[in-house]
C-alpha cells in the first residue's frame, strides 16, 4: 500500500481506497486510469527523483511592464498640461493657484500607478508560483504548480507591439481558480517553463488532474 495525494483536497490517501475520506474524490478510478497502483510500481531512486524533485529553487522571476500604465500616464499628463495652461491664462485674475490642486493630484496618481506595478513580482520555483503585490501592505499569493490544469498565452495587438503578453492559468485551487500574469516579457517561454515543472511535480507527487462533470 502507498499514499497518493487527492487531486481535489490534497489529503494523503491510500492508493487502495475507493474514495477520499475528506472530499469523496473517486481515488480508485484515478488509480485505475494511471494503469497500475502506486504500491505496485518498482521503487528506484533514479526513477523516483526526476528533475526538480530536489531542493526547491527559483527558475524564473519577473514583473509586469509599466506599459500597462501608459493610458493612465497619458490621461493624468493631459490633466497636468491643461492645468498649467489654465493657470497661466487666469494668472492675472488671481485664481491661478486653483490649478495647483489638479496638478498635485495628477502627479500623485501617476506616482501611485508606477509604484503599484513596480512592487509587483512574479516568482516561479520548481514547486510553486508566487506573486507579490502591495505598496503599503504586502500580499503574497502562493500556488502549488501541480494544481495548474491549463494555460494559455494572450497577446493583444497593444501588448504585442512591445513584445509583451499575458499568461492565463486555470487551476484546481479553490482560492485562486484563475491566475493572470499580465504584461510580461517572453510569455511563451514562461508558459513552457510552467508546463515543464507542472508535469515534474505531478509525477513526483503521483497525482493527476481529473475533471468530473
């Protein structure tokens, strides 16, 4: 008898169990689909330790491009220019100081938008996908990569002009059913990295994603 990880809830379950005792996932059907139970497979360190099965390490790291803020920069930049023009025009009337407020607000919003993207970070390790965000308070989202069910690359014209794209991931993680890695460089290369380590971790944990309708 060997233990396998339930693909739905992650609990360790005997490969001879009919169903997961926690979520009722049909373990017997999953084991049967693999061809033979985990307990009957030959044990070999060489076979049981694929690439990526050792110490966890970072294989890719990056962050979104500031290109996603281009529209906001143009909008607030126009507000600044318009405020300066109006301030100069009404300088003689004594109301030019009113133009200072929209200028200050616009510059603050541009700075905030810049920092919001600047502090975001994406880290892919051999076992997990982590995303970091937050200016004043930090938030870290973590996803076990073996839970990724599907991936696709989206490159609308605007992003493609700058050599950028978005990687969209569908997962079995209930807290993060969909993850979007927006406006990153070489999105296809990142997708292939993710696919590679998803398969390595599934083989290592001896689990497979199964959809039930």
